[in-house]
């Protein structure tokens, strides 16, 4: 079934093993949060659209909050896609990581060219 779950000021919380499955027409608009204990292995935080692979210190318990529907100002009159992430690791020094994210081009491009 297609549909958009709008969280408003609330958030969807994925437990330590929870996953989310979204499509271009069925997704969460608003806040999704997941806490995972990170080692040096890659972690997708329950398919929230962010993959984190630590290469330095192990981040330990890490909270990721995804927000969709709000663009961040980038300066010079530019704005971002309508998806952003706040990453809060327990260990905050010695970190070196590869981070990648995806977004829903049908709903989050914010008038930007995907290329």
C-alpha cells in the first residue's frame, strides 16, 4: 500500500535490529531515528538511507536522526535536498569514516538537478 507517514514533531524510532522499507511513493516524511553500536564494520542504520563505515576509532553507541522535508541552507542562496542526517557517536575523537547517503529523488530533490 502506498502512502506517506508524516511524523510532524514526533519521530519513528527503529530499535537496534529494526529496518525501514521505503519506496518513491511510500515513505516517512519527517523524523526517523536509530541507535546502533558501531564497530569497524559497515552499518546502514536499518536502511534509513545512510551507511557509515568507521576506519579509525570505533564510534560505539551512535544515534542517527534522519529528517526529510526540510532543506538546509548551504549559503549563497543555495539549499540542499530535502533530507539531512544528524550523527551523534559516543566516541568523538580519532574518528575517520566513510559516510554515504541516499535520498528519494521523487520527493526530496527540492528542484535540484540530480546529476
